[in-house]
C-alpha cells in the first residue's frame, strides 16, 4: 500500500487496467487490432493498474494546497509587483546552473530541435485520427498546422528550404513511427489527451504551469487514475523524472486529485520508465518547486549572485567562454574524450 493513501475503494468500477486492456485490442471501428508488438506488451504491463484503487486523503491534498498557497503569498511579497511563470523548464534550467539560466537566450530553431514539437503535434493528430494513419501524412499535416499558427515554431517552419523541410520530416517521422510501433494503441475511452495544459493558481503574481505530452485516464471521484506520460528521444536523465513530478504537483494543486502514475517513454529504446505517485513524491516535488521559486527571487530581484554549477549544460551555455568553472569542466570532458 502506498504510504498514507487509501486503497480498497469499491471494486465494482471498471479499472484503468481494464480500460487499457480494451484499448490495446480494439480499434475505434470495432475491428480487431493487429496483435501487440513485444514492446507494446511490455509498455502496457508497466502502465496497467494493479492492486487496489489509489485514493489520496482529502486532508493530505488540502494540506499540500495550504502549504503552496502560504508559500506563494510569502514569495509574492518579495516580487515588488513582478510576475513569474514557473514551468518544468524554469526549474530544470535553474537547478542545472543559475548563471546559465540568467544568460541571454540565444535559442535558434534547427530541424533537430523542432522534431520534438512537430512529432508531438503529429502524435496528437494520430490519437484523434479515424482510420489508418501514415506517419509522413501526420507529420506533413502537423507542419502545415504549425505554419498556420504563425508564431514561434510556425514562423520558422515557414522559412525552411526544401532540404531542411525534408530533414525535419525525416526526423519527425522517425519519432512518430517509433511511437506507433512501441506504444499501445489508445482507445478514446481511455481519455487520451495530448499537450494538455495545467495551471495553478488561477491568477496571481506566481503561476505554476505544466503541459504534459500525453495523459491517459481521468479521476473517478477521489480515486487517482490518470497517467501522465512524457515522450522522450535520447537517453534517460534524472531531470525527466523531476519534470514529471512537477506536473504531478500542479495537477494535484489544480485538480485536487493526484495522478496515479508518471511515465517517461523513451522512443529510441522503446521503453517506459515509470514512477508511482505517493505522498512523499508530491511533498518533495512541492519542496523543490518552492526552493526554485525562492532561488529565482533571490537572483533576479534580491541581488544574490547566481551560482555557477558546471555540468552537461556547459556544452551549450552562451557564456561558457567567459566562465572559468565551465572551462575547467569542458577541458576535463575533452581530456576524457581524447
Ligand atoms: S559554462 Fe557551465 S558553469 Fe559556467 S555558467 Fe555556463 S553552464 Fe554554468
């Protein structure tokens, strides 16, 4: 039993595992779905609910919200009217290296950087597609829709020459194809939602915002049934886990029912890495969030010098040439490579 959570809430309702079972084998047209691949089977096994229903106590959730409300009120007094949007990127970048976080943002789109957003948009279409979906069609449709939005990525996509478009299409098709091969097919009855935004509180100087790649399921009363999934290319890093824990906190503060399970799905490795949501996880994720907001106020508004923390982010840090700590780290990395 998860610490502090009640399991054993009436057994008569349809469990998410039952839903996921049906998801896997029935298409929306009612036709039998092709047999699952081994990686789809193993992913389904990891995401499937087992044991008794999970219900967090009302007092625990209320206590978490009270703690967050109290802390945000305290932080707001130190902001002198400034506002803050706190996302997983804010916290991840800040904890990687405060000096890098404050450095001018020299971000530029490239096909390799854009493939994540394009493929996520294509997967969003896939999940709501009727009939057989072909990865390249989904990707082309996603690119067209992003261009029509004429902001951010869309503006850049509209300027691409034929070769860069082909490059982006190839990289995005690779991710979409992997998702189709490795992730269990999703039935609308399991309430799959892509790019779902969550925010807490509704208004104020400090807002916490999450946007998860995929959620599956929904709470039933106070019973936690929702899965939050982030799709990842590349290798597993601790920050992915922290990102999901942040989503879980924002979900709990706003919806008042914690999610059941967090999963990073690694498309290259065709593997899900999951973590159960517990009271301890939510408490420590809220603590990390509040520590991050405190650090942000200190370095942005209260004059504390930003700490320099050498690490992987030195490789793409715009101020690395003038950072002695970063140079030592990068030279050590080069020595290792040689
Ligand atoms: S080079 Fe490394 S240590 Fe220096 S500011 Fe950049 S990320 Fe931080």
